[in-house]
C-alpha cells in the first residue's frame, strides 16, 4: 500500500453474460408487484378521500378509476395481488427448507406465474 502500486484483482463477470433464470425473474417480479400495489393502494385511498371530501372531488376520482385506464390499473392490481400472494407462499415454503432444488424451484416459479394468471381471470369473471 505504501508504494502506491495498483493491486491486480480479477474483475467480476458482468450481468450481461448471465442467462436470466426463472427463479431470479420471479423474485424480481415479486418486488415489482409489491411496489406497484403501493401505487394502486394510493389510488384507492385517493378515491376514498375524494368521497369523504365532497361530490366534486368524488366525481373526478371516480371518473379516473372507472375509466379504461382505471379499469386497466385495477385489473393489473388484481394480478399483482395474486402473484404477490403466491410468491409469498413460495418463499414461506423455501424458508421452511423445502423445494430448494432447481427443479422444484422452477416448478414453483411456473406455478406462481400460471396460478396468478388463472386466479386473476377467475377473480375478474366473478367480480
């Protein structure tokens, strides 16, 4: 250190050389859906506050949430809720020490993806 000579260290491989794995993608999607649900919750709180404030504000908030954009956001929120729920169950299963082998982890990842889509369609049909 005293002579100021740079130390030769190996460089870490860049992320671009790695092939995306289903387990990493589903983990990232869990974080994305969790953050997106915060935005949806804020929209619902805005709608409730507008309803408590007065008819003029309520008409604006209700117009936004019942428009095609609001329907799209709320439908995607249902998808996010189901995905986040199933991914949480998967993580609980992992925390118990089960399903940690690659084959089972990938099956559980596909289960979260497909299950959330199926449960979203069922929810949208019922509601």
